C-alpha cells in the first residue's frame, strides 16, 4: 500500500524482493498506489515482477465530524478498493497487507505460510499479524511463540477472503484499523501475532 513516498516504497519493495524470490509462485506481489504521485508510480512500474494497481478518487472528502483529518477517509477508501480488487477481481484466498514504510525480516514469508493453516482452521482468528509493539529483544524469550490478542496490531497482516467478504460491505468511511473489532460480527474475535516481530528495526 503506497501513496506519495517513493523512497519509502523503494526500501519496502527491495526488502520484500530480497526474501520473496524463493517463494514467488506462492506470494505474487502487488503495489496499490493511492493517488497520482508521479514518482511513486514511476518507481512502482520499474519493478517488472510486481503488478501495479492505482486508486484515483478525485471526489472531495466529506468528513462526518468537523475538524477531522481527511487523510483517514482517503486511507480507508484506498484499503477498501485495494482489498476488493485483490479478493474479488483476482480471487485470492488470502492477502498480506504491508504499508510502504516496512522492511521485512528473513522469516516473514515462512511465518505467514505457517500461520495461514491456523487462520484457515480456527475461525476465532480474524487476522494474522507479524507485528507486536512489545516484540523487542528485551521482551522476547521465545522467538517461536505466538500470541492471541483482542487488539489489532495492524501493519503487516494477513486476511482471508471469507473474512473480507464479511467486512467489505460495512467497511468504515474512516479509521479502518480501530473499527475492525466493531465490524466483525463474531462475539469474540482474536488476532494472532508473533511475540517476535518480523520487521527489521
């Protein structure tokens, strides 16, 4: 997911490509750009092994409350558009979402491949995340441990098509991350994350 930071996008993509080559057939890559920043588009199109998508919405944003930041509405709109494209148009069963300021660790793809089995079989898990705010070396004693949380950690996360098909019709106009728990109809929803975050510092 990108918007207007070509330098950040380059760092993220190069980090991904470094570890994606061995699993390219399992993990095809897409860049979804929100808006019309020419440098971001040029950078995205320079990666021939990545499919480029561009979301352009020129309609003025109407906030629900005075003084709200319109950026949150634009982000929510982009996410909905991009996930609809990937799950509906491209018919993926699962999607991993990364924003353009991430650098992944060597075991990133292994982690999601292993966690996908849990996501498919345990319907109490809404999403799998590779980020934990407390996943720092001084707090981590077992790098293989997983943590079930009712707080959505965001950042690098994986969602299934069935869950997205439930969320898409009621996706919020703004603040998509904080609304995920409210949107989900299950009585209790858990997120699976790793105690050892899979991003490089």
